[in-house]
């Protein structure tokens, strides 16, 4: 399954994290009677936490960059300097 299942797992984890925070905020509001502030703060905190976690897990975009050593030369450089 490879990349598909890995990325699907990221999405599920993202949604579940926000859902757990939302549920906790809802219950906190019921307990303290502060509707809707606990829910809003918890959803925002869940969104930030899930986003940070997702960014840390995803690879950087773009192909890997191959570094040149000092002994290698580019044929284009020789044309331009001649």
C-alpha cells in the first residue's frame, strides 16, 4: 500500500486529534459553564498541535539536491569561459 496508506494515516490522525481536543473542550464547557469558549480554544489548540505534528512527519518537498565536489566540473562552465 505504501505512500497511500501512510498519507491516509496522517489525515486520520489529524482529524482524530482535532476531534479529541473538541470533545475535551465541549466537556470542559459543560463542567465550567463557559460555552462556547472552552470548545473554541480546544479546537484551535488541537488544530495547531495537529498541524505542527503533521509538518514534522512529512518529508520536505522537492527532489534531493546532489552536491558537486571541487573536482567535478560542469561542461556548460567550460563553454562560457572559453
